[in-house]
């Protein structure tokens, strides 16, 4: 258990620092559950993303300002996605998947 926690913590500074790398992830999401991959992006900074799920999921890229949530990208009932996201403002952005049924999601985020 401890090694898993350390592995997760070790991944986030790489993304936050904007290192030239690919971050891969795999998540098993329970019915009604969700998975997020979050990072801070500067204005005009981009991230390529690609993911696939074995069941339809609701996907979005969002950020928070106070009590409001903004969704630059939002797709419901998708089984895959691939695109490049460009931040319009400096912000902490989250790629989020919500499952209505059990889903296995695999993907990558890269600079």
C-alpha cells in the first residue's frame, strides 16, 4: 500500500513541473465513480491526451474558480478520446472520467 501511494505522489511533480514526458495511467472505475488526472498549466500551454475505456464514460477537462466549475471540454457517453488541449488561462486543470457502469480506463497525457 505504501509503495502505491509513493508512486502516485512521485508522478504529480513531473506533470506540475511541465517536464518533457508522457504520463500514462490506468484506472478501474466503479459504477457511479470517477477518476481524475490534474495538473497546473500556464496560459497557452498544451497537453496531448489519448484514452480508451471498455465502457462508455462521461469525460471532461475542467477547472475551478471559487465555487464555479468551467468545462473547456465535455463529452458524454464516450469510449475513447484523442486531442490536444490548449489552456486559455493559467489554471489547475483536471481530466475527469465518470462511469455509470464499471469501466477500465487507460490513457496518456503528454507535453
